C-alpha cells in the first residue's frame, strides 16, 4: 500500500461492508465496527459502490489489501477504455486511442491513486465518458427503437453507478451531462432527443433515491457542519499562486511519507498542449471551426 491520505480508510470500509454482507445486510446504512467500535452511519452518507467492488474481488479469492490494489488498477484501465469509446464515436479509432491514453494518464487521476488513494473518486472516472457516449448514441438513434433502447438502458445504468460511486463527483459532472444533452438536441433540432435523454438521466436519479433521500432527510442528525473546516474543505483556502501553478515538477516517492504534491500545470504539460493551441489558432485564422462528427 502507498502512503496516502485515504487508502487505509477505503480498506477498512470494504472490510466493514464485507462483514455486513455476510450478516445479510445488502444495503447497510450503519457501520457498527467503525469509529473504534462505537459505529456511525457511514454508508448512509458516503456512496458505497466502490466498497462493493472491493468486496466482490475479495469474494473471488483475493485478500482485502490485494483486492483494493487490483480494484485501483482495474479502475484506471476501465477509465481509459471508457474515454476511448466516447472519443471514438466522434473522431475514430486513432483519436479514441489518444483520448483514452490521455485520460488514463491524467495527472489528477495519478494524484487520486498514488497520493490520496481515494478509490471511490478513482472509480468515478470510469462513468462520465460512458454517460457522454450513451447520450451521443441515444441522440444518433433517433426514432429507431432497436437502436434507441440499448442506449436508453445504458444511460441510467451509468448515471446510477456514478451517483453510487461518488456523490460529489456526480454533483459536479451533472451540469456537463445536461449541457451535452441540450447541445445534442439543439444540433438535431429535436425535442425528442432532449426528452428521451432527460428521462434516462431522471431514471438514474430515481434509482438512487434509496441512498440520497435518507442522507438529505437525516443530515440534521449528524455534525455535517464539521466538514466545512479550513484548510482542506473550504474553497477560499485552496487557491494557488501563478508560480505554484506553473512550477517545475519535483520528484516524490509514494512509498515514503511526503508532503502533498504541488497542484500545478507545469511547463511540461503546457508544452504538450502547445500543438493543440497552435492548431486552434490556425483554424481560427482560417475561420474554419467545423467539427467532423462520425455518424
């Protein structure tokens, strides 16, 4: 296990969930063995799907530490595959491969795995590309029911999985899905696309009601106000200077105790992005902003 902020907690949560499943509690809300035996309503407020994934790997024969490591590896790989599928729909195999590799090697994803070891958020990276892909396929299907039904079923499944994997990630990404759906409907001048996609997303929200509705209703029974404490969980303490943003990368060994890595873009990433910026400037000069979308 890497030295991290959250790694041991995700391990403990999986062990706790495994014990509850063995006792017959398939959708538990209370974690009785956590908090040094006092217990607390962890699964009532924290999206549980990632813990189910680790427990599944444990049931397949892996010890819990190994199951968590394999789960991280699978989440990274699945995220790259999801980005590949989504980008391939628009621009073909080569673009899909580039997008998948870029998504898989995204610096924040590495930060999530090696330093934070936040498995729930790492697994959440799998779902947004699949949701965008399903929205695209649903819009392309039009009135053809044989092509529309698989996409209509896939969309709420992936959206449900995102909400149950990491509720904050889902909250942040949902405006992107709504905007993408509106763009698809506007491009096709179709109210049907907007209604069908909206119903599919609403179905995903409805399928997760058992999780988020009790959490909202019982928020006043816990000390949720203690989450909003500086310096980590307040927005105004998380700004960085221009020097930090553009600073050079520094070596860090994830097996040792390190200070948190600097949150920066850095000159290396900027150089990698330079060809894209030049290409955008060239197209702007020519006045050609058309995108070739593959049907």
